């Protein structure tokens, strides 16, 4: 297995961890996804995922190469929050 150190910023806090290079990456025991994997999971375009992460709506971690990684649990929370937003609209 190849491991790379990664650093992320979530809610203004810098977080460190380990990224396992596989189709789903592990950080602190959670599933990590690339932009394209997150887009497929959410059923939206990669551009939407990038826009939402740039706007701070989706927590994002960055690899040393500055690539985005998303925790599956954060994506699920985002889906849940959008359902609440739709039903309250």
C-alpha cells in the first residue's frame, strides 16, 4: 500500500491524516472520495462539487498535490441537509 500524508481544512481547522491510494481513500477510518467519485455519489457534475467545496458548503481535504478529497460522511450530511432545505422551501 502507498500512503501519502494529507492535510485538510474543515470548519477553519487544519487536520492531518493518512491517505491510502485506492478507489476509496481512508482518513481516520472514513471513506474518502475524489471529485469525480463525490459527484457520482451525489448524482451531480464534478463542477457542482468543486463549486460547493469552493463556497464552503462541502468540507474538503487537500492532498499534497492540492487535489480535493471528500469524506463520505460529509457527503451524506450534505445530502441530508439538502433534503431538509427542499422540504422547508
